[in-house]
């Protein structure tokens, strides 16, 4: 089983037409390839999606829940990951791991997995399409009636502890956790799926039952079926196996919302095996949360395409104005859409040991920051002049093309794209995505950059992370002086995680 600890920006969009049915209003759409996508909400609030793709006689059945890190408290951090493991360990029908695996094999399962992310948990199998009914019933048994055998729980706790100990010794995870635990200091446990080892060690059946009653309920779930299927059959099976399932109201996630970034976050992470001769630099700004600043998220996505070209003005200007950067292909500006704690991320690589490049490492990083902010100030002043009048429509076209490409595989579409959009935003956000992106104007771009990054006279707070090789860190005779001058903090496995503070 895998756990997704960061969710990349995914894209999905389908044009809708109304369809009347026996439950609540489902909606139908056509993809570029002609396959249909249908949506229905059962009377118990469980959402059902069916994606038709008859190219091969296989169907992927995915169940998704909103939750993961964004649903955690200090006491439950890490337990959604443990719950994921336990769901595969037995239920009222398939009472052991062996029986669970035997059921998968008997259905001819070609792929199966589970994932715990920042804002979702999902489980999926791919089976021959004539086993669709068995597959839907299989997940109904798993999510409705998990056993949580105490003996099995103790074994799975050891498995999960071994996994997270590996995460807690991974230099990239250490650096990222150090940054995010300081950026989102009020509720940092909502940004870390791993959690402290003590939470896993003390977990018991009662704790898992509490998570089940609050989050593993129909009002917080979606059933997604993609492949060689008919929507009417999917809806009938959903009603048959899930329709009588009761539960409470959907939990409120990401509340209270994270605030603005604290001032003065500047971190340096020396790592023994980091790339020789390079430093990775990140600048981050607080971005929009998708349900609180929804329009800004559409503008953000269009802006990303304007900034993405390696030969466009943004990257070319930064390469020209900042000496010693590695390559324009490795300059990136991203916005990972989030319900809970959105942020903008600029990242690039800097040559460190190049003799022709002079200056202390931290001086150069501060110079890079100034150059990036100068580009954004120009964008905020007049984005149409900066990018060129025709570029806005080109960016929208590229965005729509990428959305269509995301539909190419029904399996990946339901397990990745649709899971992400449904859990992070809503079905309505997903279905109206392209139309809203088409409405983005140059004035929207200018306003977005001004409020979140450029800021006019008063710049919004930003956070900085530099990852370099330990030997490089130690060989820079000016490092300690410059760290004090600019206010940098050295981070490592001993001070990176929120529970260490």
C-alpha cells in the first residue's frame, strides 16, 4: 500500500448535460473520446461517479473519503495512515488478510492499492468488467464493516512504524516538514500524514472506531467506477450495496483555516547525499484555499500556464538576471490546489561550486528572491504587456488540453484525478472547471499576483528553504555569519517536525 504525502496539481473537467433519475439529479457528459461520465448522489449523500471506457473489458472501482492529514488533530496525526492498513486486514465477510486477498484473486484483480494523502484516502481495484457487481460489494463490505482485530492491529502498528521511521529519515521529507511545520504553525499536524510515532504506538481499536464513525460514512464518501461499465448498472449497484448505509453529517475539514504565513521563515537543510555542486531553492507564499477563495484558484491555474514555458519571459528573465542558475527547465512555479492551507511555490536549482560565480550562497539566494519578486511586480503592473496579448488564450487552451489528456486512462482518472478534485474541492468545482478558467482575465491575473506575491509597497510574507550538500554547507566560511545576518535557521531530523517543538 502506498501513502501519498503530497498531492500534485491534477486536472479534470467534463462538460455537463442534465439527466433525470430515481435518486437525486445525476449529470452526464462526453469526453473527447466519446465515453460518458455520469454523477449521482444517493439519498444518504454518498456520491457516485461512472466513467465509461469500453476500450478494454476491465473496470476500476475506487472508494474515496475526504480526510487524511487535513482531518487530523495532534492526537490522531498518523492514524488515517494506520486505518488505511487496517482496512485491508479483514472485515465482516472477509475476516482475515488471507480471505481478503483470496477474494481479490477470485475476482481476477489486476491491480489494487490504497493511499492516504493530505486531503483524501482512497482504495481501488481493477477487475474484469463482468465482475463489477462483486467488486462493488467487495468495497462495501470493506468500508462498512471492518473488523479491527486487536492482534492484527498490533502487527500493523509495527508495519506502519517501520514505514514512518523511513519517512522521518528521508532528507526530502525532513526538509519539507521543517518548512511546512513553520509555515502552518497553528495547525501543523494538518500538513503531515506521518504523525509522531507515539500516536501509532498508543492507537487502539476504540481510536479507529472513532475515526470510522466520523469520517468513514456515506456523507463523506464517493464511489468511482471507471472503465467497461454502464452508468445505470453502477448506480443500481451503489444503491444495492450502499443505499441502506446510515451515518452522520459530513465532517468539517480545514477549520479553523490556516492564517497568513509568519514572518521570517528562512531555512537551510544540509544533507549528506544532496546533489554535488547544486542547491535547491524554494520560495513559498500563502495561496488561496479552494473553498474560501474559489475564483482565485482558477486564476492561479491559468497563471501557472503563463509562467510555465522554459522560453517564456518569466523564466528567461530570471535566467538572464541571476547568475549561476542550473537551467530554465528547472525553474518552476506551482500552486498545489488545497482545501486546507494552499500555497504558491517557486523552486529552482543553483550552481554552487562553479568558480566563475562569486558571492556567499545566502547572498545569492537573497539576490534570487529579489529578482523573482521584481518579475512578479512587473506582472502585477501589466500582465498583458509582460506576457503578450495572445498568451492568455493560449494558456487557457493548454490547460484544457491537459484536462482532456487526464481522461485518457479511466483507471488513472478515477484513482488520481477524480479522487483529487472531489476530495479537495467538490464535484461542482470539477464539473465547472473549464468554464471558470475561460473567464479569467488579465485584470484577474494582476489582482492575484498583487495580493498573494507582489503586494505593492508591502510584500506578503514568504518562506524560504535551501537544500544543499552537507560538505558544501561546511565549506562556506561565511555561512554562519550570513545565516545570522539574514535570519536563516539550520534544520535537520532533530528539529523539523511539529511534535519536536
